C-alpha cells in the first residue's frame, strides 16, 4: 500500500500566504478576522500568515482599528498590501497613438497617459511616444513598474516580442522592439502581443464558459483574426497566425481577389496607404443610395469568403466581429446574409466588448501577472528581469533581458 506524502510545512505556509494575499488584492483593507472569514482559514493560521507577510514587507498595518470595548468585542487592526509590492504597466500602441496605464494589484488604474502618433508612423517616432507615455505614467510611482504588457497594432514575433513588417501592413513602417524601449522603465518582464489577440482574450473573458472556441475577426484600419481554441489563443509558429489581409476571397465583380485589395477596388482605403478609411466605410454603412448598398454587399461577400476559409481551417463554434466597423448593424447584416449562403457556416455576431478591447485584454493580463509576481516574492530569490512572449510564463526567459 502506497501512502500519499504529506505536504511540507513550507508548502502549507506558502498556500496560506497566497490565500491571504489574494484576499487583500480584492479589498483595500481587512482585519485578521475578515481574512479568516473570507478565506476559510482559522484565525491563528491567518495571524501567522499576516506576521510572515508583514515581515516580508508585503503587508502593512494601516494603523486603523475597528471599534471595540463595551460589548463590541476586541479591537481589530486593519491590514493592507504594502505600497512597495509594485505596479504594472498596460500599454497600447495603435494608429491613434500610445496609451500607457499604471495599475496596482487591486486592478485600479492609478495613472493614464496618451501620446498621439502622426502618419506615416516611423519606428523612431513610435519608440519616442512609447518611452514618453511610459515615463509619464510612472512619474509619481517612486520607481519602475514590476512588469509591462503591451498591445501592438502590428504583427508581433512570438519569440522576441518585436514588431515585424509584413507586406501591406497599414500602421508601422519598419520594425520596433518595445522590450528594448521599455528596458529602463520596467524592472521585470515585458510581454508583447498583437492587438487582435488581446481583444479576443478580453472578449473571451466576458463569458469564459461559453467562449472557449471562436474566431475573432477585427475590422478596422487593418484586418486581423485571432483564433481561440480550448480557451487559448493560437498564435502559430512565428506568432503571426491570423494575418488575413492576403487571403483570396470574392472581389467586387465576383473575381478572386486578395482581401486587402477589395477595399482598394471599392475606394475605401486612405490615400497613399493600405489602411482602410474607417470614416468613409461607416458613411457607406449608413447611406441608402443604391451605390452604397452595392458596396455593402460587396464588402459582405468579401468578408464571407474570408470567414469560410477561417471556419474550414479552425472549426470555431462561432465567429465574433470586432473593430470600429466590424459590428456595425448594416455591415453585420451584409456579412451574415452572404455567409449563410456558404456551404459551411457558423453563428456570426458582433463583439460584446467595444470600448478599448485590446487595452482591456492587456490590462487584465498585466493584473494577473502582477498578482502572480507578488505572490511569488516570499518564495523565491531575486532574479534578473526577462523578456517574455505573450505565451510565456512570468519567469520564462527568451532572448536577452529588459
């Protein structure tokens, strides 16, 4: 008969400390009695944990006390996470500019800065805006953030986090390394991923039980797709899965056409670029003239051809359309009408999350990574910062250091 090994005292203490820290991450302050009630741990166990965490500098006595005496029980002390546990940066790099947010372990946005980017966007200009936005977001932080998560409106090399140039990419003219740019301002890992992947993760988090297998198609100035299978983003070998601009689809005159060229033929691209003219497309979506109706039908047929390819290759339960014009009712109706005539089709609906979905996804990931990093502090020796891809664990090194 094999007897299961009992967990070590160190492991039990580690698990207790994690419970206490996670409760304090959910609330600004708690007494030891509160912690015991919320965690299900005994009061003596919580008391020992609080002493350990206070000694480690992760938890502090706020100096506030509960009312006590005259039949109201003992006076209790309130405890909170120490300010020194650190913060994280969530950053969006997009055609509209660079947005940097500094968040704490409670998930509160402490500061938010924005820097516009002129067109055409050059790597050195974007790097300067990224550097400035991150620095201003941390002006009152008293030190660098513990980690950063970056959403980028360009293809991202999976192993390094570098932005890479693909043919007809509408935004960045060149390559950029956000990890290198943020190195002086971040003490730990910098995680970089494509904005469509972050938006898909944010959409998944609105209903994780039912959104475990879907394709998220982004329709904005650029075109992109994220595939979520078994609840996970599938990025491909190099990290550029979902770059759909060059898929062959149905052109305005019924001919085989590259997806991105459909918008050129319909005069729906910004002058001198491959970026889709979102304002003009939305005007077309709202117009009632026969020419506008014909253009909507052409766009719907082109997108339905792309969706047919996505469904054939990835077998999603449904397709979600996001982006500035992807979930517009008139556009969505045109796509659905064309797609339902395809031999194989699935449910198509607009995205639920429409306000900064990419930054929302990056912010959630930054919060989760920050909390994991704080919980790991008492149980590990200090280590150097590392570069991570979006699929890497908090301590997974790839190439170089930040």
